[in-house]
C-alpha cells in the first residue's frame, strides 16, 4: 500500500511494524504517535520546519501535558489551541495530511 486514502486505511497500517518509507514525514510522525511511540513522532516533527510540523509538535506537547509549549507550537502553526480530544485531533491531523478535510 502506498499512502492511505483515508483515516480508516491509515489505522489499518498500524498493524505493520514500520510506516512506509515513501510516506511524507508528517504522516510518519502521526503513525508513530498512533502506535504509542511519542519520542519517534516528536523527533520527526522537530525536524519539520513548516506549519504542519508545528501543528504536530503542538499536538504532541498537548498530549504530554505541556500546555505552555503546546501553545507556542499552535501559534507557530497559525492554529488555535485545540479543545478536541487527543484522538479527535489525531484524526484531524491525519485527514489534513491525507487531504481529506
């Protein structure tokens, strides 16, 4: 499978050991987070110097409970601080990357 077409297909890839090498960094970062590997996800997001990387970075810091740092990254991403559940925001991020929103 190349890039998943939707969020359901994305979740099906979580049965794999690694994300596809051909995936964009944003999708790989989200995949690692969905697999429970916050550190790997953060490492990828940290190397993404764009609004998408900042949004993922914000989400990850919100997930770890660091609201101050999350707020900084939401501002860098030009996005409001999310009030959604973490699972809802993860889905929103994945759908955004896949061009579904």
